[in-house]
C-alpha cells in the first residue's frame, strides 16, 4: 500500500512538471510572436540578420528572434553601453555583433558578458571611445568565441599595454585597427594573443621612428598601407626575423620612396607595394624573399625613372602586377631605362604578368627580348597599354600561354594568322575596346576558324566594326557552330556608324552590297557639308589654331610634344564630387579605360595646390569641365579654367571639353564660363537612358 501511494505521488509530480514546462514554452513562443510584431520602425529582419539603421536614441537592444545570428546596429545613438543594453539578446545565437557609428562614449566592464557566441565584433566609427574604455570592455568577452575584432575609424591615438588583455583566453585571430590616429606600434601589446594571424594598421600615423615588431611572431598578414613609413621597415632581429610566419605584407600608399633588399621574411608569399612614389627599382630588390609568389607594384607614382636590369629577379615569383603613371614608357626611346633583355631574365617561375596601364610601344625584337625568358607564363595582361601594332608571336615566345588580354588598346589590324599561329595553347583572347573594324578569314589561324584549335573564348565587344561587304566572312562565321561557342560576347558587337548590332547586319555579295557603297558615299558628302558648315561657324577659332601652328613653326616655345600622364584633367566643384564618383569615374575609367586626373584622388599631399593644378593640367591631353552653379561660384574652379585657357593658348593642343551637369544661373555666370559656353559645343548631362548613352559617347569621343 505504501509503495502504491509512493508511485502515485511520483506519477502526479512528473505530470505536474510536464504541464508546467508545456505552458511555459507555449507562453514563451506566444510572447516571441507578439514581440516580433513590436520591432521598431527603423529595424528590420533580413534572413538571419537583424538590422537597425537610424538616428535614434537607444537604451536597450530590441528583442530579436532566436534564429538571428547577425545583429547590426548602425547610426544609432548609444551614449553608454552596459549589460542592460543587451538584456534582450543575452544567451542568444548572435555570432556577428556590429555597433557602427553609434556615438558610443562609455562601455561598462560587463557590457558583453552574455554574448558568449559572438565570433565577429565591430565597434567602428564610434569616435567618442578611448582606448582605455575599450580595453576594459573587452574583459567581458573573455569567455566568448571571438575571432575577429574591428576597431576602425575611431580616432584612437594609442594602444595601451593592456589593450587586449581581456582577449588573452580567446582564439582572436584577426584585429583591424585601420583608419585611426595611432602614431606608434609596439608589438608587445599583442604578444599574449597567441592565435593572432591578421593585423591591419593601414592608414594610421605609424612611421619609421615609432615601431617595434617584437611580440608579433604569430602574424601571417600585416597591413601597413597608407602609413608614414618613408623606407622599408626593418624586419630583422639580428639574424632572426621578428615576423617568421608572415605570409602577406601590404606597404602600399605609404611614403616609401626607395626599395632596397627585403630581408628576414623567408615565408612571405604576397607583397603589395601599390602607389609608391619610387624613383628607382634597384637590382635584386626581391631576390632574398625566397617564398615570394605574388608581387603587386600597381600604379607607381610619377617619379619612377629607371628599372635596373635585375630588379624583378626572383626564383619563386609566380604573379606580378606592375604599372606606372610616370614618364617611364616602354618604348624605343627608353630602352636604357628598363633593359628589355634582362627585365624578367631571372623570373622563370612567373605564371601571371599584368603590365596594364603602361605605355607599351615596342618593336617585335624587343617584345621577344622581354618575354622570351618567361617560359611558364600562362596569363598576360596588357590592357590600356597604348599598343598600336601587334608583333608576330614567333620563335615560340609564349610556349604555354593560355590567356592574353589586349583590351582597350589602339590595335586596328595585324599580320593575318601568322600573328597567333605559334601560341598553341591560347584559350582566351581579349581584344575588347580596340580599333578593329574588319576581321576576315586570314585574321586568325584556320584551326580557330573551324573550332578545332585551343581557343575557347574570343572577346571583341567595343570595337568599331565596319558593317560593309568586307564584314561578310565574319558575319557568316558568327553563325557557325564553332564560332557560337567562341564568340561569347557577339550579341553586343556594334557597327561603328549605325551603332546597330553586328548580329542584325546581313551583308550580301550582290545588289544590297552595292547599296552599302552608295550610302557611305552619301554620308561622306553629308560629312563634307557638315564639316564645311562647322568650319565656317568656327572660322575664328581655326584662324587662332593656324596662328599657334605658325608660332611653333617660327620657333616659339611649345610643350605639346611632351608625353601625357592623363587622358583628361577633370575640373569640378567639390559639391559635385558625388556625381564624379558615381557616374564619371566608373564610366570613363572602368568602362572606357581612360586615365583621369581627379583632384581629390590624384593630388599629392604637401604640395602647393595651385602648383598641383598647373602641373596636372600640363600633364593632361584634354581638360574636362563639369559646369554647374556650384562650379561658377567656386574661385578655385575659376582658377582652374583660367589656367587651362592660358595653357591652351601657350601649348596649342589642350582641348577643353565642357559638360553641363546643372544649369547655371545668370547671376553666377562669369566671363570665362560664358566664353566656353558661347564658343564650344557643350554636352548636357541627362539620366534618360538613350540621352545618357549619347552623352557618354560624345564625351569619350571628345577626350579621344
């Protein structure tokens, strides 16, 4: 009897517990459903992310569903962050926590104690924070799973020795401190973070006199781009290395003006040295980097004058990117400055070479000298290299080349199929944006024509095809099975005159083709009439041009024969910078591969502004004028226009290309702008589709 009563009591107790748990879970999910409907208007749920974006004062993070693993609060107002702030998300599934631009000033020691699953933490943009406050708050993450920490754009000035003590017990592997005012680097700050692999200190104030790499032996990636180093830092600790495990190093955009031999970086595989103002590339600069595979020397400054014979010498280098904005051109006049025979002589492991955006105008003999040592080269890029004539790639110059990019050059024709006959393994040929008007049966090897060769992709969009009877073979070949697989971009090939698609053009060998000869004749007559009319309208400007030509012939000074660094100098008001960034640069630089001089991007700091304007206008082939009311009221804009007019008169070949972005009120109009508008064919910006396309076509034509 006693046992029966005992079992009844246990049964009743278990049933009671089950009912309590069931009711509790039901209440929880009901509350969760209700709370979902109470999400603030400035917050939203995107898949597994909860995002709040708005200038709202917040004391506590709103309730979030249990499945959320990305919590982003940006542009909010948190003066103080405490444990109470995260009351609704404690013990949640949040793995990514972002608190950007939230005006945070204070963080309590226990603020993040309930966020144990956080892997990535971002406090960027909170300018009110100081290093000591951040250091204290990180102790509340000591038991978290944090791996990545972002402290960028906070205006930090220093890193105290206890900055990351709160993360010693974690597996933190990446710390980003870029875009701060940090003036010194002491590796001891990071010594106890034994799992640290990536450290980003780019765009800080660290210089030659205030750095110490002791304590950073675990690093694999170090970014020091945009810092104030004027020479390559010392990585050697006697015969040892401060950074024995470093695999990736970025020193680009710094003040380094000379490169001597790199040492004590035996495991370095990737080295970025972009946008440095070098005057000389010395012999064997990289030869001691025994593991170096990737070297980026893109967009070197305007001062580079010479490359010594074995500057790129490396037994391990596989990928090289090199371009300059200086007067060092790869042409017949500068042979002694870059030594073609030995330029890549000791780079026999090189598989990828990018020489885009350089002036590469060499004879066939020097082509052979430069590339012959690169027997393992698989990809060659020569985009926008001002190449006009292609050599015949004979003597097995590219034995294993698979990709050849010659886009945005001045190539109009080549010596029939013999040009490509000996590139046996070429799979991708990019000839976009050149000046090719006709392609016939002998332009490419027969094996390419019938689809039996190695070529798999032929890119020709952006060439001014002449849709005449001479295009009959190409048009017929495009419809064959072999061509359909190769010409992947043929649906956007355009005829130069009509701008219609080449695919919509059907040339014939009989009467219709005769018509195509008559139409160009009529168009030529029309062009003559238009030209005559234009000559009459602009007779005074023509007289001025003839006068300048006569002046040069009679011995007056002229600088029109100098090499130009930029295709166009862009003059604009700072208030119109967004339009320049969002429309002008993507369209002209990215799409049409023109080289623009943008004041807010290309002017070197520390130089007199007026001198900068004069130097860069003189280094530009054309002057692109972005007119608006903002422009008319800006004295510096007027100064740029006056300088351009002066240089145009003295030089004789500076073309001013006016673009009306916004109409100018009469009261803002001055004499200089009035003369430009009155005497020049202005192009008016429009966002309408067809009008916009016509607008960009005219701008590109004027710059060319």
